[in-house]
């Protein structure tokens, strides 16, 4: 009977430790994905395209409010987004209500974007959007493979 209790206790300990380490790993991935998105924003704001490029897959695709069709490929997307950039300085980029769903080597980040930009004329404007980003772990590194950005219908 004592042996059975010892075995039961050990099984319980292994179960709890396994469950806890799984939760810690999940939280770590969620934090990593959110942090990676902030790194991409920082690189874009600093016009550090080399850093931006290393976090985005070559076969990246995107839906955004500027075009009615899917934009395919990192190079095409960067050409269009860089050409559309109206200038100014980002004063704030914030991710509100972020949710990260992790499925093995795939992570889906959904959030509301809130930004403040000082345009070239000195006017301060806000930017709000509904956003989804899909990341895939490739060769040990998370890469952005798809994004869908929709402007908030009550944007100023």
C-alpha cells in the first residue's frame, strides 16, 4: 500500500510539473511574439530595413486597407508600403488587447493598434486599426508570414 501511495504521489508530481512547464512555455511564446512585433515596429520607425527584413518571411502576404487585393511577397509589400509612407514621426505605437494563439510552430497574434503620428506639417493625428499577424517558427526563429490590417471604422 505504501508503494502504491508513493507511485501515485510521484505521478501527481510529474503531472503538475509537466503542466506547469507547458504553461510557462506557452507564456514565453506569447511574450516572444508580442516582443517581436514591437521590434518590427521599432525597425520601421527607425527606417532600419535590415532588421525589419530579418523578421519577415520572403513569401509574406498581406491584406491592408490601401489595396483591395492580397499583396504577395515581402519585396512587393515593402515597395508599396515604403512608397505610401506619407512621412512624419511616430510618437506612439501601442498594441491593445493582444491575444496570441499558439499551435505548435504557428502563432496568431490579434490586437487593436493605436498610434499617434506627427505628420510633416506638424499636425498630430491618431491611427487605429484591427490587426492580425501570423508567425511561423522557421529554423528556430519566428517569422511573420501573413498580416491582415483593417482600419477602425471610427478612425479620425
